[in-house]
């Protein structure tokens, strides 16, 4: 006799399959075969040895837009087409919402932040926080970046001199870069000194809460978890709000981080409330001051303020640390590029000295053409977020810059979609398209960003890259400038003082753990790793 629970499960599954049968289907869009009804191709994509490898292969076979099967027969539109990306994220951005999976996963570790709000609240949050990202603020950040980078430089010199590591010079650069960027976001965003780089973060609860956070929660999910998450979009909001109480490692890790971040935020707010000067422009001061406004539209609740702090702690340090890690990885394999950067630094310092400045200015960093080309190439090959997912809020038509051939042999330049259609933007694939970047799109070549006369599509706010404009939570151009300036300051400090070499016998793999995560082949159980041989330049 079939139990009531089994009948409910069968009925719910039938309902999902019925919902997945759309008026506009993608059945004529080519793509890889489904691996199973329950999982589609989801598990295969999640468990790929290197993030992006399957997508690169499919883009070569089917063109920059293709279809895969998701869980329970859902059709998922994948695209790396620049016109389609422009349409979904910019031209019609507010008509393509984040999917429930993305929103609720993000809510687990940021709470009710700007990343999980509806469009109306999102605009309110941005309007309140905009003053913290003005051009005048940007100029005040550089001394913090330079000072923190110098502290990291001295720390590495001490480690090498004292032989703290067994071989004297091989170290996991990601670990200390992460601590550096956490200190930086604390100072520039909250005017608060975490001091985790100095104390090595041994007893710091925030550092422990961050350590391998996304490795423990996002990487290599079980089949049951993949299917469970696929039905979130059918569940009512009160049920989704209870996800944080689930007794599984992923949910416990996110809950622990959020609780730690909120407690940290309460401490910072208490400090600011006692001594905040009117007109202060750091993020936390602006958030605290918003509560003093009579206009409710200019206020954030305490819960929202604490959620913003949790968000900035993640977005403001993990992304930069990850990008710097990959930059040093590429430079360790290309010593000639290290030498070229040092030559630019010497020239920039000579110019600064000639005009009477003690240190480099933002304009000096912007004038280092090859150094900036290296940063752009690092972001291209190793984008901060490999993929983004959206959902159509209404019936629509997705335009394509590059026509594709359908299963029936038609050549199409646009794709009709129905309300609720899931769309996955493959950022890492777009950044490897030969039609955009040239025949050497899979290779490291910073010179492609120097003036070569080639026309490219206009997509991102920084070097035609998607990495900032699609994930920004502040005005796109300004957030790009802040992130780039921090990377410029840190990279210049490190390359000027150290030589980086890639150790023999080590293979680095890139995995999708929310961010593009570097790990050592065969040692993924050790978490994020980027071992490099580091020596002091005499």
C-alpha cells in the first residue's frame, strides 16, 4: 500500500515536471545529452575536474549559446554570447531576477542584504550606500592599500629570513593574502582594525569562520542536495526562511559565519555610534547615520545594516584575495612579465621623485600600462565568479550577437523564452571566446590589452570584462576602480620586493566553490592552496 508521503512526493514531482513544460521550449537548441532525469547534467557540471572545461568544450561544439537539462527535466539556457549577456544583465537587468537558489544560498551567509533584496529595496540600499563610493573616497583608500601591502611584504620577509616554512621560501600565498584583504576591508569600509595579518589570525573567530567557508559549503554537493536545491523555487518563503536551521554541514557553516559576522558588526556599530562624526563617509558610518534620518526611505533597519556588514566582509576581501592569488600564480610561470612590471615600477618611482612625491599616486598606477594589462589578463583567465544564474520575470526574446544552428538545422539570431526560464551566464566561457579575444584566448598574454587595434564588444566596465559590472553592489564603475586600485597597490608592492616561482611537481586545479578556487591536485582536502616559491629581491 502506497503511503500518503509517497503519494505527496509523486504528486509534487509530477507538478514540477508539468511546470517545466513551457510554452516556449528550448528543445531545438543544441546541447549535451542529459545524464539522468533526476539530475540532468547538473552533477556532471558541478563535479568537473576544472571549472569551465565542460563549458569551453560545449561552446566550441554548439556555439556560445546552448541548452542543458537540469534536475527533473528542466531546460536551462546557457550563454556566453556578449549581446545576450548585455541584454540580461544591463539592458533588461530588472526583468531578469536572480534565481531562488542563488538568493536563498546567499541569504544563508549574508542575511537580508542588498544581494537578497527585491528590485525596489535594492535601489533603496544602493542610494543609501552610494556616498561611500565617491571619487573623493577613492583617493583616501590608497594609503590604506599601500600600508597594508607593506605590512604583508615585511611579514613575508620575516617568514623567509626566519625559515618559518620547512623549505624556507615556499608558502601558501592565498592564506596571507586573504588576511591582508580582510584587514583592508575592515579599515576602508568600517574604519576598524581587525589586525588579523599581524596576529596571524590564530585565535580570531572571524578568520576561523571564513576559513574554507565556500569549500565546505558549495564544493561537490551530493546528488540529493542538488535535487533538493532544484525544488527551492517551488517552496513558499516561510519554508525557505527555515533553511538555516537544517542540521547539515553546509547550513551550519553558513550559519556560523553569519552569526560571527553579525556579532562583529554589532561591536563595530557600538564603536561608531559612540564616536561617529557627522559627515563620515566610510560605509558603516553611512549605514549608522541612515537610521537618524526622518525619511524612512533613507533608513536601513538594524537587521539590514548587520547583513550589509556580513556582505562586505565576504565581497570585499575574498574576491580581491582570490584574484591576487591567481595573478601571482600566472606571474610565477612567466618571470619575464615580473621583470617587465619591475621596470614600470622603477620608471613610475622616478617620475614621482622628480615631481617631489614620496610615494605613488593613483595616476601613477593607472599609467603602468603593462602592469594593468597583467591585472586584466588575470581577471580574464580566472574570473572571480565563473557563472551567474538568472530567471526571466516574463516572456521575452534573448538577442544573440553570434547566430547558432538549431537541432533542426535552422540558423537563429534570437531565442524566445517563457516566464521562469532559467539562464546561466558562463562568464568564464565568455572570457575565452576566440571571437572576442583572438585565437590565443586560452593562453596567458597580457599584451592583448595593450593597443593592438582590434575591436571588441563593449560589455564590462573594466577592459570589456564581466567580473565587476555583473556582481557589483555599488555603482559599477566606482566599485571597479576601488577593486582595481587595491590590486594595483598590492601587486606593485609584492612584485617590487619578491620574485615568484612555481614549484616543480605541483599541479593547481581550479574549482567552482562560489569563487574560482585554487587547489593542489590530490590535496583538495587541505582546502584553498596556492604554494609558490617566494624569494626576496636583493
